[in-house]
């Protein structure tokens, strides 16, 4: 097989952009001796599914669970892999070249962005975050809601994230983009140009372009990336925008890489990362259902065999592959059916 699999035992410092605001160390603490479990925690056939809902329609009581879970994660000791910053570092290590490929390609550093690893990596990452959070608040049915910036009511920062007393609040964000300011799904840093009343219809037409018109796996999912290949072969449509652009829109326009959300090494330090990515994960599912069923890479063995490592809620280091990520019901969750206002927004 020519599937990508990180050499977890040889994690090293990450490559940071110029004027980075953190140290280059994102490697997780490894169990010693190194003990790895293969993922087996599939949902039981009749067990209740966790339901991820649109965040602006979730009530305060439910949001309080998310707030509590994040507060607990922030309070855990640094040497606990469930610690909030440790979780953010998992994203950093897979994004900024912390892991080499296995020999003889140890000089090639892995990056899960700008390639066909983008959707499945983030699916697994959010999966473990959700399970850890649910276990810490004693609610295994807890599901991370999604920030539906592709729906008309969802096109602004969800209000709980802008409340300075909430654990969801984060300092390193663009103060000009607090609610009710409408997000620009094709944002360019420092260019808030389109007037706000045009923004909604612009966004819907943009979603149509990135989702409906992106009708091949190469265009939507990103480029093929196998063992021995250079990182970042080609970026997918939605990964480029709205994914990257919403990251940049949330972060501070006056910092060198729009920290924290605007750059990979710090993005997951901002709690809004998680509902942003549940929406990205939801859009993968929607894309595959368009036109009566679109093909992603699931007939390619190398894609299916690609591997990642995460700590689970029991503090076990678990090896997962892409094959096991394809059916979200097997992972115990679904998305609530919700409006798709851009489906017919052909420009
Ligand atoms: Cu790994 Cu939203 O980025």
C-alpha cells in the first residue's frame, strides 16, 4: 500500500510562519512504552446517535454543556492529552509538519491540508474532541453543534462566542467581526468591501460555486497524496473557501498570520474552531449526496488505508484509518437535517 501514515515515534518541532507567537513544539506526550490501540469503538447498531445541530438554534442549556466541557479541558494539567491546549497542538502537529513520513521518506513532512486527507483527518479530530468533551461533562450523547455560516441566519459569529464571560470567548479575534456583522465567505484579509446587505446573496452564490459546481473529487476533495509524495498536492474548493477564508475572517487582521484562527499552528486554540469544522464535516456529507450521489476517493485503497493517531477519552492512543471514518453513524453521530439555501443559488 502507498498510504500515508505518520511516524508518531519521530515527532519533531513544527515549521512556523515568520513572527510566530508560540514555540514550535506541538508533539503530544507519548505513552512509554509506546502502546497503540487500533480503533474499535464503533457505535452499537441500536444505540442513540449524537445529533449535531445548527449552533444558532441550540438553547442556552445545551450551550452551557459545551462551555462547561471547554472550561474543564482548559483546567486540566498540561500533561493530560485531554487538556485544551494539548488538543489544539494535535491540530498543529498534523498541519505544520510535526510528523515525518515513514522511512525511506523521513525527509518528507506530513501536512493533512491541501490534499485528500483534509476531510477525513478533521472528521476524526472532531470525533475525538467530541468524545473527550462528552466524557468530561458526563454526557456521552453530547454532540458539537455546527456553525452554519452557509445558512442565512447562521452567517455571523454565534453569540455565545462573543460573550466575554464564556469559556467560548477568545481574545485573538478580529474585533470588527463580532455579531451581528455578516461573514464574508470569500474574505481576503483586511478587505471588508462588499456592503453588508449584499453579503448574504453573495455568500449563497459563492457556496453554490464551491459546492455544486465543484463536481469532481479532485476539485472538491483536494489532490491525491500517497506515501512518498510531497505534501500539499492541491487544495479542494471548500477547503480554500469558505474553510480558509472563515479561519482568516475570525482571526486578528493585525497579526502576522491572523492568529489565532487564521493560521494552522494556533487555529484550534480558539473554541470556534470546533463548530467551524463540524460545518465543514457536514458539507462533505452534503457534497457526496448531490446529483444523486457524487464519488469521493472511496474506491482508492491508499486513501482508505491512510492513518492518523489520536488520544481517546480513556487516554488511550488510538490508530485510525480513513476507511473507518466514512459512515458517521458508525462513529455514533449524524447531522440534523437543516436548510441548504444555496442549493439553487446559481449566480
Ligand atoms: Cu486543519 Cu480548519 O484547519
